[in-house]
């Protein structure tokens, strides 16, 4: 697959680091950001690269040449005046699907997984998405959730994008699914865009914005998809972020987060561990984060571990709560964590309960299953989907069932904390993440 990297940024916000080179050429740990990207692409077998240059473009061309020194083939498209974030794409006569990157973002990604996702969905565009510590000021992607089609089943996330939520849009509770600015795009999308495109800047008709002019208007097509990943993707736009990335490279976090590598996780129970236990929780107004939890999960986020929630939710089987209402509760959890700079990488839950004979229960969810803790099904599913080494992972919860599930899954250790205890999770995660 061809790769196009937009490498024309001036980097005004990060000028204090180096104002003499274009932003993608700012060196970090001895190499330009762009070189880190090219090496990541080559590892994935992606060697056909076009760099779109503008400001100080000659610096980039002089450094990389034809790419042979780096084991890739590099060509150049020079913007003689600003064309917007997508204008160049319409002038390049693209015939096949291509991967699009911004040259100022530090990444280490298994692009082959991303490409397989794109092909499976026959997408016009696949948008890489991830949780981050500031979702309140980021663009969020909302996807289609299908109700269960079989008895005892779970809702299915089709990953089809239904809504692009801008940071200025009114929000209440939301899933922390941030648009990461990495896309795979089909030429079909470009052709469809031009059928309806009305220039917002008549004086420069080729100036086209990728988000506003190409992706968002085509969401109703049903051909735009979101690809979730916990891998390392960080904008280098400010000095603070630059130094944070530098630290992450040196301690190995950047490389370790690539999903081609075995991951390690800290699995967390929800009720009584993350939020105050109040019995069968069914209403968002009763959801309350425990003191110290956001800081604890931030500690996990800054470590080499994934933060994954695994939770028994018998409120579904009991008929106390619908799947939509349960999603609203998890969305509140993600929103509150995000407001304090924390996030979870994934959420897994069991809707079943083995006991029958209660008023209002849902018989199709009253069963003995493999996912209800103390059985390890939720942890095993997460391990399959995120390439997790359970022997290097931990389970933390407030009950014997949590501990038993961790042991049954083969976790390195299962830790029980006191239910509803202030700062209990923080103390444990601080100890684990310091090892």
C-alpha cells in the first residue's frame, strides 16, 4: 500500500525546540520525527512513500533523498502554496487505497492490523482512533452499535462512524474514542467528495480540509470506519509533549506499545474498585468515582501497562438495565476519568447471571457462562484481542471472584483491595507500576 505523509508543517508552537527546520525534521533522541515514522513503516513492509512538502521542503529532500538509504522508495509532491490538509491528494492521480499520515506525530503502530481492518470493511476511509487524557478538547468518533441478534448475545460495535463530535459540540457523557489523525483512504472517497465539493476559499480553490471537506460530509455514506488501538500515537505540537515523547522513547514505552509486541495489562474491576459500590448500579446519577482512582489510572496510562476494565454486570440479566443504559454508565466513567487526564484502553463486561426466578428477568441471559467472574473469559478475550501476555499482567478487584478470575486466567498476580476504599487502587497501582 502506498503511504502519503503530509510533511509541510511550520511547527510554530514547538519553535523553541528548533525553528530552523520544518516540524517533521525536528530531531528527537537523535533522529527526525519523520525518520522514526519511515522506520516504523518499513518494519510493516510499507516502502512506497510520498512526502508532501512545503515550508523548508528542501531540508527534507536533502536529508532523505530517494529513500534508498532507509530501505524505502521516496518521491515528493511540493506544495508551492498551501493546499489545505487534503488539497494535494486531489492532484496526485491516486488509483489505489493509501495510508495517510501527518509528519509531526510520533507513532509506533502495527499498520498491517490497520490495513486488514480497512480491507475487511471495504471502507472508503478507516480512521485510527484511541483514548487519550484530554478527550474533552479532542474530536471524538461515535460508532454504530447493533443490538444483540442472538439470545444471550452482546451488542456489536460495527465500527461504522455515525457522528464526528467536535470539541465545541455540546456533550454530556461519551466514549473516549479520539480521532488520531491517521487514515487509510480510498480514491472512491476523493471522487465522491468532488461531486459535491464547494470551495470555502474561492481564491484558492484547491485548498481542501481533510476533516471538514472530505471525511465528515461522507459519514452518511456508511463507508467511514473507526479503528481502535492503544498503540503509541502522540502529536509533537508543543515543547511539553516533545519532552514527554523523548522520555517515552528512552524508557522503551513507544516501541513496547506496538501491537505486534506482547502487551501487559492491569485488569480492573469496576464497582467497588473504580466507582463507589451501591449495589446494582443502573443510573448515571448514582455513579461516583472513588477518591484516588483517576490518579491511579493515570499512573497505569504513563506506565507500560494497558488499563482494561473487566466487570460482571448482572443488571442486564436481572432486567434492571438495558444495554443502552449500561453503555451510558460506562460513558460517564470514561468522561469523568477523561476530565482528570485518565483513560481506560478497553472495557469488557459479562451481562449474564446463573440464578433464575426473579420478576422482570431476561431469561436469555440467565445462564452459566464462561465470561462471568470468577471464570476468566473476559480476561482471555482481552488477551486475544490485544495480544496480551497474561503472565506479565495483573488483576485488581474488591472481591474473591476478581482474585479467582485473575488466577484462572494465568495473571502474574491477583490483588484484592477493600471495597469503596479511598486511594486503595492508587496505592496498589503505584507499587505495580514502579516495578
